[in-house]
C-alpha cells in the first residue's frame, strides 16, 4: 500500500518546510531557530499559523481531512488548492485588495500567503465599534474587478470555460454552500439550531411561506446554473481583514463560478446582521451608509469596466447593440445582479441565525432578552425581503425598508 505524503504539520514541520523555500525563508529572515510559529485557527475548516522571523511574517494554512470544528465530518483536502487557484486568478485583477499566494504544496495541501497580522477581521472591528467608511466601497471595487475580469464580458469564452473547468471541481465546498446556506434552514435538519424561543414562530412562518420557498428555490437554481463570473463564494465580514486604509479579502476556498450577486449578497447580508446586532441609531445609520457605498462602488466600477472594454482581447463577446439599446441591456443586467444581491442577502441572514454556522455579532449584546429581540428583528427582515422579493426594485428600496425596520427595533 502506497503511503500518502500528506500529514498535518506542527511547528517543527512548518519550519522544516519553509527552510526549503528560499523565497519564503528570505521574507522571514534569520535562521529557522529564530522563527516563531503561532496557531491562529479560528475558522471552521483549516489549521492556520503565523510564522514570524527577524525580517517579516507569513501566514500558512493547511487543509485537514475533516472539518476542524467537527472531526467526525470528513472532508477532502483540496480546498487549499482552490484557494490558491482563486488567489492566482483574481490578484492580477484586484491588486492590493487580496493577498499574494507565495507557495502551494499539492501533497501537503499547504498554502502560504502574506501575513495580515497588522489588520483586524472586519467582523471583529465592527463589533468593537470601529467606523471605517472606506472599507465597504473597497469591497465594491474588489467584487467589480474580480467578477468583471473573470466573465465573458472581459475574456474570450475559451479562457473563461477553461477557468470554469478548474473551479467546477470544487464540489465539496459547493455542497456545503448548497446544504448549509440554501437548503437546511428551510426544513428540519439536525445541523440547524437557535437558542431563542422567540425565533421559532418566525422560522415556522418562513418554512410555510410559498412565496419565500419559491424565492429560495429560484436563487438556489441561479447559484448552480448561472456561471457569470468567478466568485469568492463565502464573502462575509469574517473573510475580510482591514485597517482604516487597507482592506484585503481572504479565504477564497469556496471559489466557484456563479451569479455575481451571490458575493454581493453575502457581504450585504452580513452588514445587515451587524446592523441589527447594534442597538444604536448612529451606528445603524453608518451601516446604511456602508451598504449604499458598497453598492454604488460596485455598480459604478463594474459599469465603468464594461463601457471601457473596447480593448478587450479578440474573441470576447462584444455587444451587438449600440447607443440607447446597449445602455438598456447593460442596465437590465445590473438590475438582475441587484435582485440577486437582495435575495442572497436575505438567505445569508437566515442561515446565520438559524442554520449551522452563526455569527458572533449578536454576542456583544449582554442582555439575553434584547439579544433575542435583535435576532428576531434580523430574521423577520430577511423573511419579509424574500417573501416580497419582487417589490424591491432598487437598492434604495432595500435600504428604506431596512431603516424602517431598524427604527421599529430601537
């Protein structure tokens, strides 16, 4: 029987590996005996370490053969392969809005990237009350450039199909998204959980609403059948690290081709969760500002890239229409992305409150009754959005209703 070279790395194994990588070792400086390895794993899936030397620091991620927080849940190892492939694909498009892939090992499923130890996870920063107005428009810029640059609008279909073939193999993590985000919360499943009895009637209403379930079914089909562009696939506030002036999107292991509005909706949905978890009017107004700034940045930059694409490579699908007709077609496409954004935002809110993986946003509320009320407000908001999805024609419709519900909850 052939023994696999894969094994989980400890501190010594990490230093031995990096010692054989001259470019990475140079970043750290000094000798391996001077390097310090610190585990910083806080996600659900992988082991993550920071390695510091006299000259600098790097981050190492290794896939495990199971979910890190649930060893009984077995998983293939290839998720770091897809993250490395995602980084190599989007970095030339988005520049300093993500991290550089410094090394990937297909046997050990080890990925080494730049360290962002000077940054803060966006969710943590928001929970600490930090107000960084520049972050949301930077995420809009990131999604606009990453999705446009990997779509048929910017590249010949031969190149797009080749890239799609790579990420179409990301089956295990796509299955997680399908099950945990788009399926489990809408039926009885042992992975679902919520602690507040006040939520149960809302959950039952969601599961008995034909309009809501049909909206979810349609979004689920779009997720699997609309490969518009390469998605991050899990773009929540825990997948973003930032300072006031520098923002990076990380953890692209869920990458898959899909509808552009999926990434937009994941980000907006997590901002809405923060909105309801912050029972303060001023802070809520800042979140409304951020959602508007995100969408404005994404929309304007995506449209700017599209309109300025005369120098696209030969074979790209240049529009046949021109003048007013071309503008109408472009606006229809953007309206479709906006509809997906609002729908997937509602889905993200629901799964983060009653599904398998919750967020820590509400943990900052000390009073249990108030915490439950805030969760119920978020869940009711998402339910209404999905139940009346065709009534939200603009992002301002969405923001108006969010502001209205936020005032009721204070």
